[in-house]
C-alpha cells in the first residue's frame, strides 16, 4: 500500500511540476486605488491555494473545538458511569448482611 501511495504521489508531483513549468508567464493582479502586483502565474495560483487552505482550516476550528469539548464531557460521563457500575458490582458480590440479632 505504501508503494502505491508513493507512486501516486510521484505522478502527482510530476504533473504539478509540469504545470508549473508551463505557467511561468507573468500576470498582474490589480487592486483598488491603482495598486498592482506582478508575479508568475504559478506563484499567484500557489498563493491563492495556500490562503484558501488556511481560511478553510480556520473556518473548521470552531467545529473541531466544540466537538473536542463535547467528547471530553462524554468521556467524563462514561468514567463516572463505569465507577458507579463497579461499585454496584462490588456490593452485589458481597454476601447479604443480616438484619439484626434477636434477643430472647
């Protein structure tokens, strides 16, 4: 399985490297107020891809943190229930106590 994943990774690297070599022409990204950035197309694509990944990860963080908090709360509940069950089992395994001694 490692071999197949490495072969696929190598093929993807070759394809993306070829894409980068074919897209070296310079492009201009124009902003408001006449501000302009000039850079190779492949560099611009890489910058926007990386910024998209960063924004995507930041957008997911609230959900991930909420799920972690819920998971920790559920784990605490499970531990408490396991302790309660262990106590019940221990009490069940003990012989019953006599009600009391009768004096005659």
